[in-house]
């Protein structure tokens, strides 16, 4: 599995993804699941992926036009008129990749499945966040559903539901998502460090701050250890149960 | 789905189960998933169930010997020499029920599946806790894995992992499990109120305190509202992220 979150707040977008990929429990590797594109001052896009790694990598490669020689590439993902159109292009690409894998070769549709979170902004529009399904269709985040999770989403969901606030700073989003990721990593072997994080500041239309958190990262360790203590204090502060 | 937890602490056992059962999203009902048996002073047993309701109810009915007239029943579950033997009997019964449903009729094995948590004590032994699989085999809780969850277990797992302490009082276990259940109920429609709770005090060999928490329960509401606030304070107390 995988764990990725895209979070929409008034100040912009925050993306976080783990890097564990596995073909069985005895075969794990580190692969980034976060891909960004930008035309500085004009558009910024961030794509998070979960599912079959061959499918997600093929999708990203096609979007990047890696079929062409490097000099000839003018990825159409950088020329779409809107975020909606960008999501449509990604949806079509993933659908094409999955149906290509499913035809002729091994026949196990679900095995090739993949989902994506796309966020970003194109000048003139507002920051937008989408969840793209393997069927090629997608949904958009809004005031009532301001975040998307893909992969192993259940462990880390309650803390986001309870702590999210649309007026949070991007730094507070980082803290929130690290808690959500740490809870997931502590519960499930298929999600693992390091963690990639990407900020996007509203209306900047450039790639924002990026950071990778690994086992030795001091802030990550502070959060991971500190959250257990903070939870215990929070728990102790609740009124005791009486028969 | 369902959510049930059995927790082993030094002072005894605490069981909690939700009561939602559903056949599709548009057909939900309230059914208790907690069954207890006792021979006061000699043994106490508590069985939590998740999975196909027809399977779990048939299993409990067979264990109760409901095939016989009420006057003739001497449930063999009350005469097993050990908790291990009791778990074996339950495992055999559920296996028999599932294979009975799968034979001749509709053939969808997984549809008839069910899992159980069994806890209790027989005089002379110690309190023991088992998880029983639909295949009829089972595992036992111990110092390193002191609790079992069945059903929709992911949302409520991180808080138990982080807060569990073998020296907790049964009242603190109640508080912990209510937080875990509330997080699950807030995230997943297939788990719902009311919640059943059963205490078992070590070496008592009698049924302990029992309580049902519903929407109007004052303590449940205190926990549910209070936990969001407590989490927010805990979150605020963590050091801020700096770029």
C-alpha cells in the first residue's frame, strides 16, 4: 500500500506522501510518489499516486512525454487551459495505461489499478485539488471535503477530521499531516519513511517549499515521540469513567 | 461492518462492541454483538462477533444449544475444562456453520465469514483472551499483543496502541475504548451507536459491570466532544514546524 494526502486550506495546498513500495512483504523499496511540474509564475501542479507502481510510473512518464527524446518534449500537461482539463488529461492517461496492461497480457484488472491526487493552480484560477480514480473520472475538494487521502487512509483519518481548520497555516498542516502519517506508519508495515512534503502558497504559481523527512529527521522524531505523550496527557485530561 | 475490541489488563478484561448491522447502506439495524455466559464463581465467558450476522447468530445459538427445548439445555460451552477448550469448541462450531451455509446453497464462502473475540476465566486458570478465525483456529493475547479488534479496526487502532498500559484500571480502559469507538463512528457509517461494554474483574469468575452507551449517554457525549478539544490542545502543544 501507500499513504498520500492532499490538503486544501485558505493559504494554499499541502501534499504529503510516503515512499514505501512493495511486491510482497519480503520485497520493499523506497520510491517517491510525488511528482511536480511548474511553469514559474504561470502554473504549478503536484501529483500523488497510489496503486500499482508500473501503472503510476507509466502514467507519469506518458504525462512527461518520455516517449520522445528529451529535446522534443513539450508535455501537454503544462499547456492545459484549466485545472479541470489537467485532471481530465491525467484521468484519460491512467485509463489508457490500465487498459493497455489488461489487454492481451495477464488478465487481472484490479492488479493494475491506481489512484491519484492532483493539486495546483493555473494563473487566473484558484488553487484546486482533485482525486482521480482508475476509471479516469475524478472529484474535487471543496469547503465540505477539503482533503483527499489515497492508499492506507483509515488509521490517519480521525486526527485530520478532528483537527483540520481551513485557516491553518501551511506549517500547521505539515504538523497535522506528520501526526497522521506517524499514526499510520506505527500501525501498518506497508507505509514507511521517508515522507515527502510539498507546500504550495496560494496565488504564487511556483513550486513552494519541499522537504523529505527520514528516520533521523529531528522534527519528525519530536512529533512522533511528542504525540504519544501529548495524547496521553489529552487522555488523562478527559473526565474519568464512573460506574 | 462492525467494531469490537477485547482488552486484557492486569486487573481483568474489558469488552466493547458496536451494534450496527447492515444489509446494504439502506438497510441498517441495531443488534448486540456481545454474548456472555456464566456459572457464578466458576466461570465467565464473553464472546464478541463480527461478520455475517446469520453465521454469528447461528454459532451463538448452537453454543447455547437452542436446538433443544429450553429445559433440556446444558450448553457444553459451560462445561469445557479450560479456556483453550472453550475457544476450540467455538472455532469448531463456526467452521461447521460456515461450511453448512456454503454447501448446496449459494456458493460464496467469503460471504458467510465471521470472526470472534472470546475472553473470560475458568476457576483455577487465569483470565484469557482469544481471537477466533472463520477457519476455526485461533490466537491468544499476551503481554506483547494485549488486545484484539475485529471488524472496522483501523480508525481506532492508533489511540489504543499509544495509550494502552497493562496497569490501567477497568474504568480507564472504558474511557480509552470509548475514544477508539468514537473515532471509528465519526469516520465510518458501518459502525454505529449504541455501544455495549462489559467489565470482567480478574479472579471474580462472575459477570461484571455492564453498560450500554447510546446517543443520549452523558458520559459518551462528554468523551466525544471532549476528545476533539483535548486533541486540539495536544496538537497545539506540539512544537510548530519551521521551514
